[in-house]
């Protein structure tokens, strides 16, 4: 497979000293941190994106499979290539290319370690939220490949929530820029697809990450338990109060013993379990939150709660947790780490069954895990020199994955599938689900040369498809048996048989968005799909039919003091949850709560063949397979009819208050930047025109006392800067405070939405004013977004506006325009190279172009 000619080509590209082929080198790169091994045929060390491009083009031309690799901390065999393939080491990609505090992003090369980035950000008062325990040696590129989490992801989310853009080299060597500093680029969420794809669709060489200001204060506690089930109860009780800690990390007695043997960290060795609980935020009210947590701990069987008195004590507690995996060497020569995820309330049962499996196979087990999101890490101990023990530990690992699936969870929360878990994918996905995922992979890598043989189970010999069978273990409620779904399946099949184009819809609220269709469609809607399929108040998720309106959903959740924290612009009372998913609609609250892509746990949809496809699940961490949930979110009905969605929900905030003051746009922008850079935690930072001036509006939501304090501080900043008419008011939780401006914007025939890099939004708006003066506008400083409406708009003006958006590192789209305008213009603005990936995926999943032909970006 690797010929001498190919070796010479590699030496020409990267230099002979950066090509390795000795037996020792090949052996060194034949393993990672998992139990999987595979001997490569060659290792190369490129230093630039151009070199990676040339390497991949040569590999493509010679039919050589390859895998990208950082520092080999992978725990599922994802960075192993066998059969003499090519390893592309990215260890020379070790530069932080830029940190931009005012715009809240940094650009790094893929080989920069997580801790190196954290150390660079810390002196600036900033941090990068994902923090895997291996952060000293795991690279940002590896974190992207696995969609890594870490202790902080309970509050801040996983890697996918913090990646804004990337530079990626495709299998044939083409370099594509995906996303950038601005939020939510048009087209499919290719960023979301690439994150967690384990290097199977391309090699990422540069990454644009979202960075966050450090909070004012942090409190770290150690809760000690005599029963691990009591610790699990504490976790559920804390979350249900509406307090979202930074971390809720659990270790059992076996891990405590291992850690303390390696060096005292303050864990009581007689405890059945300990919880590391951390809360952070503004100083006011934080001690009260910590005291509330202490009360919950003591009421749920906790023996004692200790609070770190200083940074040294805090660091010592975390030293033990971050070193827990390595500490196993004090007890056993080898271990196999599992990575299943279950609902929080299922933790006690899951742990009992893990112990039974451990006993059955004679593999001692220690448990260390992210309890707040149900992400288990059972460490099964064995001796690799004993073949019988190796066989038993693999069987035990398989059974633990089966338990997680049986309990409604998933087989991997953050470590990936790789080779080790690929056969277990059939536990949680149907054959058709997996074939659909493989179609996406092959759309971007038609020759299957990028890390082949990973993630998706191999089909039976003599076939290129997996048999269409149901998941072997996981039972998904709803699906084709849900109300209205079978009728929609038949309608889609009939329209396809009649060669009719299909427009998918909910209530029709968003039908005018997107490019003009190139064929007259038949409309198929989801309005019959209104049932609540599953609602779990304790684990805070709900699965509903796509035809249920957002208003109906919020009313149901309000019965339990819960809500879905999203307030989509231009949302009508009848607007459906499915339509919100399809359009990825979100307002200024995105800066604090996230977008629909961040709140969705999974969904089901009908594809162009009239078959059901399931994505994701109902647990908050899930890296089983390609992230099809994000791919469907914002796909505007061009890939299939969404029939149901599982949402992560939250406890309602005690208070929602708005601070406001009036001044010039420049003055408002200055104060907005100061608020965003401060220790305050605003939910939204916006401005609207008011009588020739601008009104700056800053929203705060959460615990009443904390909100009141932040309102006072914010009004002080406004007054100090010379803004006038300072005031504050309450606003409703569900409706928010922007309904009036949305209604004003919508009165005009043209409504534009643009996203630019934070810190550049006011300058971008002033340039837009000179091109075509808006009738109304909402400037969203917190998200770098502008909503503007116009009484008229021509092609030249639209092109000039898009040049402004592009110059501010962003993009634009028209949410509303006339039919005539849409026929002659692309409502998504300037063509972007990443749109070709959108069209490649569209062609793979809807080959006949049945759904909304012509609607995607890049049509005109």
C-alpha cells in the first residue's frame, strides 16, 4: 500500500527528516490510550496547512488511507490505523495564532494543548470552557475530534458549544474555511458535524474557539458520603433547585484509595464516595448558593461538607480528580475505561449493575465520573499479560455499554466510538440510522480514505450497507408510531413517486425564509404531531412532537416551574417547535442560554425515502456517531421532516429584569463592551433606536438577589458613562423583552439578520445605514448580531451590505423579502466555500432533491 514512490513524495512535501518508517517508529504509533492497536506503514509530520493539503492529495491519488493524530490520548482507538496506512502527526501545529478578548475568540493550531490555551488566556482574565482531565496533553484538535467535555461541561457545555470555526483539509487536499468568529453561519451546521467526527471527514488544522471571561468568585466543596446512592440523590436535588454548579464530580472508594495512595489530596479513605461541587458567579449571593447546596447534601445522606479555604486547597481537591485515571496504577497494571452516559436518576442503578458486571467477570472496578450529567467512567482493572483477563475485561466493557443503552442512555458520552465501540453502535441506532450517518461520511470522503473503519459498524461481507434492523437494546418512544407520523410518511412517499417537490412546514410561520424554490412544491406539515412523547421533570428533558407550538410547550413546562430557555425572533403563538428547530431560530438570549443546537438532545425525522431516522438521544452528553442532530438543526426542511425533538429544559429563573439607559450609539456600544467584559453575567445586551437616540438594554435572569445586585451595578456603569434616563423593569420569563421591536421590524417587506465578530457590530451597523437606511433596528451586542428592516432593497444595496458583513468577519441573510427579490438574489449573501459541503451533504441525503429544491445558500 505504501510504495517507495509514495515515501519519496512525502519526503518532498515535508522533508526527509519529518518522515518516519523504522520499525521502532511504526511500533510507537501503533497504539494510543485505548486497548486498540494497529501498525501503520508510514508517519509524516507536516508543519503547515499547505503541507497537509499536499500530503492528503498525494494519499488520495495513491489510494492510501490516513489518520490524523495529536498526542494519542484517545480512549477508543480512534487514532489507530492498521493495514499499513498513513499517520499524519499534527504535533508541529503548536501555535496560538491570536487571542481577541474584545471579540471573545481565539485562533489556535490544532496541536496546541488544552492547558496551553488555558495558560495563555488566564492572565487576560479569560478561559476556554472545555476542560478534559487530560488537558495537560490532549490537543484542541483532539478535543474537536472527540467533542470532549470535562468537569466544567455541566455548566458550560462540551466542545461543540465553543467552536466557532475551523480550517479543514478535505480528503482530496482541498482546504475549506468553515464558520469564523461570528455566530451561526448560514447553511448546514458543518462545524457541529465535524466536531466529534473523529477525523473521518477531514483534517482540521486551525480552530476558532469561543473564550469566556472568568467569573468574580468561585466556591469549591467536597461532600463526603457513606453510600454512593446518597451522593447520586444529591446531584438530582441540586439541579432541580435551579442552581447549575460549575461541576458535580463523583469518585467512589476505590478511586479515593488509589488517589490517596499516590499523594494525599484530602479525600477521606473510609468514604463510600465523594462529590466535588463547585459554584461560581458574582460574589453577591454565591455564599447563599453554596449554603443551599450544603443543606441539600446534608438532607440527602451526606456525612460532611468541606469548603476549600483558599486556592491551594481548591487545587489539591482538583489534583486528585484530574489524576484519578493515572492513580489506578497504584492498584493495577492496566485498566479499561468505559464512557457510558445515563440519566442522572439512573446513576444508582447503573452503578449497582456495573459492580455486578465487575464481579461476574472478575475485573475490579473503580468509578470516577461527571455525575451532574450522568457520564460514567468505570475503570475496569486487569493485567494485559494475562490473556484470560484481557478477554474478560472486554466482555465486561461490552456489558456495561449494554446497561447504559438499556437504561435509556448512550454508549459514549465524550470519549468517542473509534474502533473499540463501533460494533456497539447497533445497540442505540437502527441499521438505517447508521447507513444514513455513513452516507454523510462518504459525501465528504467518497473514497473512504479518512480514518476508515471507524465509528460505523462494518457491513456484512459482500454488502456495502448494514441491514435495516432496529437498535438491539435502546428503545426509542415515538418514532413512526407517534400521532401523525405514518400519514406524513405516506404523503412523502406519494409526492416522491409523483416527482413532486416538497415544502415541509409546521404552522407556516417561517415559510417565507430561504431562497426561492426552483419547483412548485406540495406542502406537507407536522401539525398533527402535537403529543408529549416523554417528559422527565427530574432529569429535565422533554420529547415532543414537532407540531406542538412553543407556546403550548412552555405552558406545559410551567406546571412544574420549568421552561425551554429560548425566545425565537418573530415567533407567533402558533409557531411550532419543529419549525424553530428547522430554522435554528434564537434571540439575544443565545449569548447566555445557547441556540437550539445547544438545547437539543436528539430528534427523529422522515427522510426523502419515507423512512424514519433517529439522531442523538435524551442524555446531555452523547458522542455516539456523527452529530446528525446539529446537522438537521437549521436545515430549513431541506433534509427531512422533523417529527419529534428531545429538548434539554431548565428551572425557571426567579427574576428577569432589564436595565436601560439612553445615549448615542457610540456611547451605548462603549457601555455594552464594558458590561460584556465585566464580571457581570448579562442574559442579553442590546440597543434599539429611540427618538433619534439609542436605548441600551441589558437583561439579567436568575436568582432574585443576584439579579437585583447586577441591575444596580449595570445602572452604575451606564450613569458613569453619561447615559441618561436610567431605569429598570421586570419582564416575563417566556415572552422576554423584545416582542415589540420584533413586531416593528416585521412590518417592513425586507428584514435582514447579520452576525459579525463581537466588538464590530456598531461599526457594521453605521456602514449599513449609509448603504440603505433601516426603518427599524435591533443591535445585539452580546451575540454580535443586527436585525434591520427596510422599506426597499435592491441587488446592489444587498451586495454592498454583505461586503460590510464579510469585512466584519461575519455574514448576513434576509429573513423576509419580496418574491421578486428572492427570484433574482441569494438571500444568504456572498458565496462561501463551506457551502459546497452543504450541497454535498444535501445530495447524499436527498439525492433526488425532493425537499425544498433551490432553498439552500449558494443557489443564485
